[in-house]
């Protein structure tokens, strides 16, 4: 069995810190600073505009114009798809907007978009805006539930549904939809299935092609460790690409962008999702960050993730027995198939508790109104990290440090 943290040496983690917030911002891969320095100093500084086609001293085809494809090739194994069907470059919100519009247009005459109430807020905002733009209706369904979301999704389906868009792993609780089973259910109703994989990719196996999914988006700054605001990816199943009609026709999505024609001829395949000039620095950081996954299987990632979350759950349960007055309520599913790579619990002073942990070198995060959330990145988080984190948690509970008045005023970003 793969041991958790087996790629820890590839990351620059601060001494004395237990980092359990990789589900919000991944740790810095050691390969990234050197790669960015090379891009800035050699490729931009020396190669200038020529680096679009060929970096100084590099082989033909080694330039910036190929960055999107190179990143897609590194992402594809983590998604269970072909690299040719992956686009990288826009933000998550922009990507979700494009795929939602394009997906809805593939089902003319159907008037409903289904989204889960546990979704990340930006998904709700984007899908609601798509509904306004296209004159459609948003229908809400419940979250994953005890059966992986089958009951919740089934209750929302009928012949009017064009697209179902769900967040695979609930960002608050870590509860997870049954991706293959829900996808099959949606297809039985004649609708398309779209997945938001922001809290999955890099920690939870995702086999989109095998499941028969239609569309997917995901960020790269969480378990993929590509840095704050790094580019998102979008995936479109091959059977949809010939008729794909995204809402923005950008010059890089043209079949011949450098012909500079005013009429727009869409690029074949998923390339028509491309809009503007690729963000070279951000894509270079992503390419370097993804090298940490070389030689890693998704099964190995999942095995390590489950070891970490099982251990944390066991130790939190022990603390619940030790401190019953604290009324800690674990909201993450106990069953392994129903959870992602995080554990969350409710506490009446969750914000103060998380701040007290951070002050003691254990970094988790808080979500309104009362959830303390801890993410376990299997590449660099170890079982020793789990043990240390729960030791510190015990100290915070015993001392009631979470009630310190200094924690009454929240940080601007929490």
C-alpha cells in the first residue's frame, strides 16, 4: 500500500508546520521556483518573442505555444481521459461558464439546468447567470446524501433537464457524489452530465471517460499545487466536440489563429474553448507542479488519502469522547466511498479553534457558520502530521484557547 506523504521531498513545506489546507491552496512544489526563474530570465529575458515557438537552446516545438498541450498531457492521467480532450488556460469560473453554455446548447428545447445546493458558490452564480443568458431555469437538488446523490438527482430529473452540473466533493463536508452512478442516471433522462472536480483531482480517482461523463472543469491550485489563481482545466467528451458552441469565440480558439481573418472558424475539438493568449507564467508553474505526480497512480493517491482521513477521524472520535462538552460533530461521511480527501467537523467556536491551531503550527481552515475543515494532500501529508495535528487539537480543546478574545475579529479571508 502506498504510504501517505511519499512525495514530500518534492515540496517546500515550512519547518514546524503541519499543513492541512491543501484542499484550499496546495503546498509549493520545489520544481516551480526554478522553472519560473528560467521562464522569466532565459525564455522571456533572452528569447523574447521567439520563445513562443522555441525556447533558447530548446528543441523545435519546445515553446510557449505548446504549453497548453503539455499541461493537458500531464493532467489527463489524473482524469482518466485523453489529453486531446482537455483544455487548460482560463479560470474555473470562466471555464464553467463556457462548458455550461456549450452543454445547454447541445440539448435544444430542454429548459432546465440542475445544480446541487451544496455546490461551491461560484458554480451557483455562474449557472444562474447562464440560465438568465439563455432563458433557462435553474432547478436545485440536494447534496450527495447517504446514497451518493442518487435519490437527490433522481428527484430533479425529467424530460425538461438539459444539463446536470454537480460538485463531485462537497467543499464544506467532504461528502462525495457517486460519479459513475449519477452520470448513468442523468443519461437515462436524456440530459448531459457535468462535474466540478476542484476538490477531487489529485487526491480522488476520477475516471471521466469510463464513467461516460460529458463535461468537467477543475482548478489546479488545490491538490494539484500550481499556485494561487493558477489556470483551470476543462474537459469535453469527444462525442460533443464537433458541435461544441462555447459562448466566447476568441482568437486562440480559431482554426488558424495566426491567419488573422475576421471570420471565425472554430478550432477542431476542444481547442475551440481557447479564448485569449495563454498565461505563460501560470502555465509554466502548472507544468512544473504536475511533475510531482510523475509515476503516481490515482489508486495510490486514493489509498494514501484514505489512510490519512481514517486516522484523523479515529483521533477526532477519541477527542470527542475525551471532551464531550465540546459537542464536536463530525460532518464528513465515515464510509470511505462517500468522502473525498478532507475531514470537517462542527464546533460552536470553529473560527477561534482554527485560528488557535494555526497559531500553534497546524494549518486548517474555517467555513461559515461553524465548520473546521482539514484537507489531506496525499503526496506530502504524513501520518505523523495527523498525529501532531490531533495532539495540538487536544491541547486547544483542553485549554479552551479557541475562546481567546483575539480570535473574535475575523481575518478578511477566512
